[in-house]
């Protein structure tokens, strides 16, 4: 249901802005690297003459905690294998002040770097080449003058990540030069994390890390930016944070951090991550002053988190999402994985808090958990609701005492997991932690439902295709919050409540939807909803080339699980007095749309099933239908039966 999107874009949410096209070429092209004087992580001192043999030299700037650098390190290894025999050498340079020798050694080992990896103490190499970001590459000729500067390719950028590159910029430059052709594109936009340079701090600065900055970061950032959490680096230690000062300022100034997308004109939310203008200016001034430490004895008391969890206390029960650790390949698309668990519930359970915790946050993009009867049905009906979910930025929010979700006795748990490769093989073993409430204290049952619009027909090039969906006949309830969901062409989303008298009010407006941060918007205080009210959701999609996330602006886009398809689901969460919850029935339009989809699938199935035995193999199925085949083939035996097609979602 979500995207096979590399690195979750922690990457694009936290990297710095690209250099503008107007940046001076003279500052880079023709610059000569006259000296290398740096040690590698093993302690060997490297000089320029040590890399004198190759006809061309690629100098790549990396950082151990930059998500993009992790992705492109492996790609540079592949390029070295292809071009080393043709007289091309490669050198990796680590210029961040916050990157230790031990971290550099681990980076080189984890990414199997086969070329020199140098610690650029004092930023000497970065300064000579005027390098600014990681990853950033410089191609040097025989005289070690810059003949290409910029990115490796165009697969990743601010707010987008493509499944494959469209322009292989470094490779093209190498091919042009080796063929004695002028390099067609000698400069490209370098995108990545700002190099954490060594700076002289203003000793007279009134704004310091110990005094103000540590408190701002603790309030807005540390919950994610701490050891073992979703963010790519921690913001708790001064020596670490100071190296990121310029990038913190840039991402905050650009509105990418902290991630929050709701229009403040509508609704008041308990988990609002937005930062005040005063706090923003404090961060800007601190970076401009060289990130002074101040008196580190003044640091605030650290927040005490439950060890290993975001939950307010240790879980009552922990369930592994998959029976065995799952192996995630280095690259390529990984289809959604589905795992079943029987928790052995012989009586109803009331779930007060739950946390889906990725075993490997670098490769898990999302997990959805469902509770359903063990009746053999394969249909999850995920668009209607779920038990608990994990997406980038998920936090555990307080809910009123006595309110909980119900897991009926005898239920099994179904987990849907979306993995995103990061350039190296990885292992994941995620888990679900649950805190239960006593049956006697439950006063309200929490229900997750949605307004859904499956009839999507987004024309090629349309930059504002708008649809609506309605969930009618809401019960007397207390509305908790919202979880909108679209895919890569999602542009904007709005929730409106229509009361029984027809009066409409906007509850949540998201003018710039971000697939990479699918936030749960939780009201400060639950909102009373009268019986007979309706939830009206309006979504806009951008299927034009202006949407850099767009996999194919020339395609007509319809409903589907894959990210090159689309969805329009307005999840919302409400509570009703215990015993009054009813399963949300699909609307007539939704039932009709499902019947059309099912009948269409059956017609295709019957065309392929030429011997009429009621089953087809994956090999028989045209390749363009493999994604649908895999989704319906829930038992993974590469044989699709008519029953699986009839009951599949």
C-alpha cells in the first residue's frame, strides 16, 4: 500500500538544499587539487603521488551518517569495478568534524569500500576543492584539475526518490572523457548533507548549546534524533550536534524540519511539531556564531524514555512481526511482505498502547498490523482500517484513560511490511509491543475507519486532479484524529465534518502532502461528533512533470497497492461508549467499485487459465501483471487459484 521507496526518506526530509544552477562554474571546474595530506582509517598517510597512476581520479565526499552518502557509497564501489581497468581511480574523503575514525572505519566496512577512505582533518581537501556536501563528487583529469563536479546521478533529491536514475551524470562524464569527447554536462546540482566544517566559535555569543539550543532540540527533535531511533543521527551530544549546525539551520529554514504539514488555521493538535519563529532564529544565530558550546553544565536533564521503546512503560506482551529475521537485499524493489501470528488470545483484549518497532529502521518504511478472525479469509480490507501502524515519524501519543482498541478473543495478527533497500544487504526482525488495559476500566472503544475513493482515473500531466470521499452516518462519538494516505502523486488533503444540518467545518488541511511523513494528527482534546454527521475528504494529485516524485507523468494512474499506482484514504479515529462500536460498512460506491475490480480480475484470470483447471502459474502470467499476481498470491506458492482472485483485495 505504501511505496517501495529507498531509504524512507529520512533522506530527503533531512538533507540540505541543492546548490542553485547559478553557482559559479569557475569555482570548481579547472580547480587543481595540488595536495592530499590525510590519513585513512587504518592510520596510513596518503599523498597526492599515491594516486598519481590513474588517468582520471574520482574524489567523492562522504559522511558516515548522511543517508544519501550511505546509498551512494555502494554505487561508487560498482563504478570502480567497471572503470578501474580503464584507468580511473577512486578516493573517498570524510570531512565532517563529527565523524570519528571508528565511525569512518565502520562505514568503509559496512559498504565494502575498496578504495582509499581518508579522514580530512581540518577540512583541508574539502577547502581545496570547495566541496560543500555529502555525497559530492569531483572528476579530476591527469593534471588533477576538476573536469566534472556534482552528483553521481539523479535518483534522489529534495522531496523525491526515483526507483531508478534517469541521468547517470558521473558515468556519462567518465564515458565522455575516456572517449576523448567534451563532457556534455560538466556540472550538475549536488544534493546532500552539508559538510560539518571545523569552525571558530564566537566566545562572546549569548546563544550557546548549553544554554538555549540543547533545550530547543530536546523539545522538538530528540525524540527521533537519539540513539536507536528513526533519525539518521543523534542531536544529544554537543560534539555531534555542532558538526550539523549549518544543516540544522538550513533544514529548519527550508521548512523540512521539524516535519509538520498541517495548516495552523485549522485545528489544534497535541503532537504539533512546528517550531516557533523565536526558536528558529535562535538556531540560525547559533550556527552563524560557529556553534558555541557554552557551559555544558547547564544542559537540561535528559528525558527518561522507556528503555527500548517509545511506549510510556514496558509492554505487557511482545510479538515478533516475522517468525524469522527477514533478509532485505542491497537494492531493487521488495514486494510487500505479509506475516501471520497467533497471539493465543482466549479472551477479548483491550489495547491501550501499542508500538510497532522496526528491527532495522534503515530499511523498514512502514508496518501495518491487523486483528481479524482466524476464518481463512485472505482479505485485509486495509483501506477501511487497521489495528496499529508504523510510518516514518510515528510517535506514541497519550489517549484518555479508559479508552482502548478491542482485539476479540481468538483473533490472529496480520502484519504488512514494506521494506526499502539502502545499498547494502540488511536483516530486519521487527516487533510489536502491546500494553493492555483492564477490562473493568474500559469505558470507550477506539475505532479506526476511513473515507475512501477507489475510483481514480488521474490523466497524464494533470497537476491538480481532485477527488472526494465521504464516510456517512457517523455515530455519536469523540473524534481523536486523522491519518491521511496517498502515494507519490499526492499533493494535498483536507478533512471536513458535515453535521446533520449540512454545516461544513474544516478539521484538518494539509496543503502540501508528504508521502515520506504520514503523520497521525491527534487533536489536543477529542471533538464531539453528532450522530448522522459525515466525514468529507478532499484530495488533490499532481501527475505532472512538476512533481519530481512522479514515476511517470505520461501514465494514466488508477487505484493500486504499488507506489506507481495511487490511493485516496482518509483514515480517522474516534471513540464510542463501550459496546456501541460497529464495523464500518462500505458505501454503495465502494461495493460497486470492488465488484468491478473483482469481475475484471476474474475475466483476465479466465483468459490466462486456458485449460480451465481453476489455477494459473506466475510463469503463465504476462510480466505486466506480476505485481497483481504477487499481491493476490498471499501464500506465496507462485500459483494463483480462482478462489484467491475472488477473495483477494
